[in-house]
C-alpha cells in the first residue's frame, strides 16, 4: 500500500506542478497591450491634478506628459516610438519647419490624434494645422480668401445641453444627451470633412462641439469640451475622451 501511495505521489505532484505552471504561462492570461498616450500641454493654464486624473484612471492606457517648449522633441521618428496617440491640450504658436514635418509624418504613419478644448487655437500661422484638426479658431479678426472673419469668442461657466449627434460612432457609443458646465467657443470655422459627434443649441457656442475625421493616415477627434474640473469630472466627458483615444488608436 505504501508503494502504491508513493508511486501516486510521484506521478501526481509533477503533473500538478506542470498544470499549475501551464496555467500561469498561458498567453491568454496576459493583460492586453495598453495604448501609449503622449499628453501635450503648455501655453494655457489648466487644473492639472483633476485633468491628469482622467489619464491616471484610464485602465486602457499608459501616458507621459510633455509641456512646451519641450514637446516638439517627442514628435521625431525615434521619440515617437514611445507613443501611439497624441493628445493635445496645449495652446501654443511657435513651431519650426522641422517640427511641422515631424508632426505630419507621425500622422501619415497612422499615429492617432485627439485635440481637446483650447488646442483648437494652436499654430495660428500654420494653415496645415487647420486641415489636421478640421477647424480654424481665430485669435484675432482677419480676412481669409477675401472673407472677413470675426475674432472667435469664448464664455466661461456656461450650463448647457449637449446632444449626441451620432450615437453609433465608437467615440460616442453608449453616451446619451447630457448637461455640462463648461466654457463655450463660437465663431470658428469647421471643415466640411468633419463628422459631427456632439452638437448643442447653446447660443454662446458653435453648433458642433465635437467631431471625428481623418488626416492622411491618421484618425483625428476634436472635443471642444474640457475647460476645468466641472468638465473633467462629468462621467460623459470621461467616457467620450476614453473612447476617442481608443478609436484614434484603432483599438476596441
């Protein structure tokens, strides 16, 4: 009887250990790769702690933050190997020809872009940026191709209603019409190639407040919402930003 027990133990223990190791090593048990996000700020004040909490609380991503004047260095081919999606929350004007070329090259490679709130006013002297994000916000009254343009306007602390224009789009899927307390923008131009995602009837705002588009090889989303913690902490905003990152990264 002791011999039988010994033989059983000799067989059972290695099999048990092998099975345990096999389960632990099963590739299916590994966590999926996370989206690597580069968040660019600078040129406009913001509430840092609640803003970055949006990224810290997102389980689908890892992120690094860069602030102007150092952000453009991360657009080079070598540095861009560190990230998949570019999130712009900056309001910066100076950009070299080299940085312009790097920016466009990364988008041609298929890197995703999400531009948020005041990033619409970046690079006023670089018309290609208007094509990239699909809009032109005017920091001063000007004339474009013989058409007079008013200075774009903004208003702090507005309570308004947001309508989900395309509830089937991956960026807005699962989101219903909602109310938000935020800053509004108006009197800026939106390109015809932009697909509206969110709209509002608020008179202090442009009609379309978020859209999706493509630029060369990249998916692009612009979200007008996002001035401060009142927006950051709105669960609808959090969901839209999270899904925008996933969509431009071609995930989910």
